[in-house]
């Protein structure tokens, strides 16, 4: 579905007409990301991050497929082939650093994309399915990133695999058989490495598939916008191409500059030196932490240190960590406020920033050693995380008095520029 | 029942059972293979281990700690009332009859599987004098029982038997 005023695809060249009759793929692209998709005229730069995440996925797939050409998925040679890629393969160092830092940049843009959705209420009706599919993509990304990190078979790779699969061991009765099944042995070994390689190659294409569903679901109601007021007429939209292709193109340029700075000047900044030591099953690194993008969740995992009733602390930590993400699947029904955008919700806005601060604290504690005061801080921060979604959001939705909403997207845009021009003229009536 | 409905249900059920049967090997192939299972037992020579010393070896490609306890360590372990422990066990229950000084455990923290410190010379043995896991701070006592930190269980004692006075077969 699209708005009735969307531009129609009318190929002029006979070849394009011939293709359109047989396989209307150019028509699909035109309607999805071309002039045929009308988009609210007031999107700000936070709406760039979906496209940036797509760019990051393409970078990962291209560099990843190339890395796989030089990689040996066997515990005897894996570490060596990665080092060989770095030292001997032409531009191999570039591919590997781009792939490793590309993963971090993928998570950076996806986190910003998620925070955009949280602030502007993009998860609310009628876009719940877009939000749910986005969370599926996020879970797939986490699984892919974890398995990819195991492949170089360094110390952090090995112990990361051991600790993360150990999480499943916390499940009563079936936990240990599941752990053994996942690893194909009693500890990470050749069997684990091989299957992780296979799945690490597969999952990005699954992600690409779910992205198509994500965009499909988005295009049914159309994109949201910073006011959260739905599109009311043709004056509220502009065609995706050339308006947002240009704006996204600028965003991609900025993204690539930042990526290149990291890639060429600090390629190991986000990594761990321990991963340049080959995996040793008999020695755990002194400070074992996951990659930065898992730190908030790792802090929640470690926040549980005492048993509660008959549930062991370890199981509680695992349940809380999974719950912290699964909780987000219920968000569209936890926040019942009919106002979407945080711009018009003063109380929500304050608590949104508190949540951002809380997630940063969790992230910091997740990367810190498991000792006081970090354990206590992460306990408080984890409790607040759950309270935000389960208690605070529903209460705000009930008691908050939102600010008056603009009558339409156009009205808000004109009001903004009237102000910018120094005019005191009232908002033009429609 | 109509003949057509019967055929429909029978055909779909048959295909469903077939799909489940095909799924079994697809899932089971991920379980440990025969060559992994073949490494499931290990012999350890104890003759060189002095009282107070421990060695680190491997069993099922995971670390195995073999320690000869000193009199003092045995006394410390016996002094504790098992009912006050998170995973109540006495030292007797964790060792072979008449060989109380030989403590054989997996070197795998029961929290998330790190290798605890304490088997090597000069390593941190934690506040209870046994093993200490550096990952999340679990402390084990001289009988390798969990005393403090997030780990839920004592260090696992694998199945083993003495083949002579100075050798054991694990697994």
C-alpha cells in the first residue's frame, strides 16, 4: 500500500517496458526506495540510521565473504590463517580490520536506530510489526557477532564461546545436554568452530531477508516522523528519491569518514589484546569480557549474585539477560500513551534520557571487572532498566499531560520556519 | 467422516511424522562425534605430586585439577558444617574411601566455565584457600566447595578410580 498521490512508475524505454511486463523488479525498487515512495517531509538526521545499518550489513557481507576465502575453519589452523590473512594476503589486513570494526559500526548505527525508535515512539500502532521484526534482526545480529568473534580462535574467542554456551548450562535439567549439543563436545573445540563458521556465514543472509520484511512492514503505514503526527495529505510528503536518497547519501558520507578514521588509525581500539594469543583451554584470561556492544547485557547477567528462593543466582542472571531483550517485544503494549513523539511528552522525555544514562552505566559496568563497586552499581542499574519498561512507562502513559500536537506535519514545518525567520506570524491555518 | 477428509488428515499426518523423523538426524549430528567421545577417559600418574601440590591436566578436553591435600587443609575442610554450605557435601563424599588427601576435580568453574586459579604455584587461591575464579570472583575452599561468589555448585568431581596406589583412571 502507498499513499494515493504516490508517483507511478512509467518506463519510457521499450527495454524497460519489456522488463516491466515480464518481471516488474524495477517497479518494485521504484516504489520501495525511489520516487514512488512518499515520505514525510520533516524527517531529521535520526532517520538516516536505517539506511546506514543497511550499508553496514553490505560492508560486513562483502568483507566477510572475502575473509572466508582465506580462512580455515579448523581449530589447528584457524588462528594461523587469520594471522596469515593479516600479514600475507594482499589487502588482507584491510579486509579483516574492516570486518572487525564494521561489526562495531553496525552495532553503533543499530543502537542509534533503536534509540530513535524509542524516543519518537516508532514502535506504536500501526508500526508494531516493524518494531518486532527489528528486534528479530537485533537478536540475529547478536548471534552472528558472537559466532564471528569465535572464529579467529584466540583466547577471547575461546573463552567467550565457553562462557556464552555456559549460559545454557544454567537451565535446569536440559541445560547441560543443550550446551554439549551446541558445542558438539564437552568444551569448545573443532566441532564448535566449524558449526559457528557455517552459521556465521548463513545468518547475515537471514538478516538480509528479515530486513526485507522489516521494510515491507514499514511501507504499509509509511515512515513515521519527528512529530509523530500521521501524514494527512500530499503537502506532508516528498518522494523518497531524490529528497531522501540525497539526505541519506550525505549521512553515508559522514558514516564512511568516521569508519575510515577508526579503520586506519585505531583498528584495534575496540578489540582485546588477549585475542592475539591462540586459544588455550587450560588458561582463562585474567579479565574476560565480551565485545563492547554486549556490555549492558553482560552487566545484567552478572548483577545476580545471590540465590532467590530456590532459583540459583546463575539461572537468574541468564533469565534476566534474555528478559532484558525479550521485554522490548512487549513495548508497543506497555507504553499506552496515544502520543508518539517524545517531543510532546515532557515526563517521558526526562525518563527517556534517564534510561539512556542507565544503559551507558550498565555498559560501563559490563566492561569493568566483576568487583565492587561495579557489581552493586549494575544491580541498581539493572533494576532501573526493568522498572523503566514495566512500571515507569505504563505509569507515565496514564498520568502525563502531553503538550499540544501540531495539526499536521506541514503546520509544524511552517511554524518552525516562521520562527526561524524571526516572524511572529501565527501558524497558517489549513 | 468424509473419505476426502480422512485422506487429507492421513496424508498430512504421514508427512508430518516423516518430517519429524528426518529432523532427528539433522539435530543429532550436532552432538559430540565418536572421536570426541573416544577421548572420554584419562589416566593420571600421582607419584610426583607432593602434599600441598596440585597438577593441571585434561579430561574430555577440559582442565582437570589433581591435588594432594595437606593435613591442615583436610582439617580446615572437615571443620566446616556441611549444612551451612550452598552445595552441602563433606570432604569424604568428594574423595575416594581411605584416600582423603587426593582431591580430584574438574578445573571448570560451575558458574560460566572459566578455569579457576589455585592449581599452579603461587596463584591466588581465594579467601578460603582452595581455588579462585578470576572471571566473576567465585571462591572455593580446600575441598573445592563453593563458598562465595556466583557459582551455584562445588567444583565437579568426575568419576574416577585408583588403578594403583599412585595412579588414577578418570572417566
